[in-house]
C-alpha cells in the first residue's frame, strides 16, 4: 500500500566528524523528526536539543521487514551512542566462525604447528568438520555455530581408528595415545579450531568398535571445549594440517617432533 512505506533514519554528530549517534526506523518519514520535539529516549532528546546534528533518511523500503534488516545491520555495525539496545535479529553483524566469546582469537596471528602443542601435549588427534550433516550429526555453520553439545557429538565420532595401528596400540601403550582432540573446520589457510577437548586415554579399552573400524573418542569432560585455550584460533597454512579425501578418514594424527608437511 502507498502508506506502508517504512524508512530508516540516522542522526549524525556535527561536532564529531559526522559520527552516527542514533539509528531508528518508522512507518513514515515523520517518525524521524519526532525526536526533535519529544522522545522516549531522554539522552537522545537532550543531545538533539544542542542542535549540532544532521538528520538523514533512507527509504522507502516498502515493508517493515526490510526496514528492520537495514536498521539492525546499521546499529550492530555503528553501535551509536544513543541506541540503548541492539535488536537481536539475523541481520545484525556478528562474528563469522566462532561464538562471540572467542572472536578476539580470530583476530590474532594464526597458530604455527608447534603452537598447537600446549603444556605437555605430545600427540594430537585432529578431525575435520565440514558444514555438511554427517549421518545423525549436524554440520558446522560458520554463520550460526551449533551448540557446544552438538559440536562435541560431531567431533568425537565416528572415526576410522578402530584398528591395531591406532586403537590397538593405544590400549597396549597409553603413552602412544593422543591426549588432545581438536575439531577443525575450513581448508588449509582458512582453518579454525572449533573445539579443543582432552582425551581420556584410560578409556580406550572400553571403546566399542563399529563396522568399518569406526569408533567414538573417549573424552575427559565433553562440556569443556577449550582445553589449553585453543578454541577459536586459526591455524596457519604453514602448519601443514591436511586431511584425507575419504569421508571416513577426516582425521590427522600429529606428534610434537614431527616436521610439518609442505602446505598445499
């Protein structure tokens, strides 16, 4: 309808190089100027009273959903001083790849091969997690990461490690076992650690071997996905972390004294 227009507007601060101080939306353009007389937002009303602002408007967008999308994206990106809350919608800008609490790690230098071996870690089992569902387990969505419990279910099972070379040797000699399980998503150069879990090396003899030698990796505590504070870090391409192309073999066993393979 003609009346169903919907606009998004913003107030800029002329004293601060035009920085955006407030973003709002309304069904008609008059909503933008109402703040200049009276506003439910008293800090904004007080600031507007100084008269050092510039009002800009965008639209019409034709429907409310589009206006909400634009407003949400702007508020989440600009974080205006006088917006008291940020609408939680799918249109807000948010970290890509990991939950909010780990986003600062994405900004840090990617880990080299030897930096994966924290504390007394000598052997690590890395498993590849794609965005595709795997049997009854969900894929890893970079835009909306799964719940921790779902990540653990995907990371711990099922891996083709139930033969004498792996499971058999770990049962006979615990010192040969990896002690850390890292879930990794992405390709070399864009790999992110999505889970870091301590392996229960005393439980290998209790592991059930399914057809095709598939097993579930026993864990010390499946609720703790950030062992040695590795979750959320990127892995440098020079670390040479690769995985088999076979669906059942998306795993890699590395040792501290191994020389990284040439990157691809």
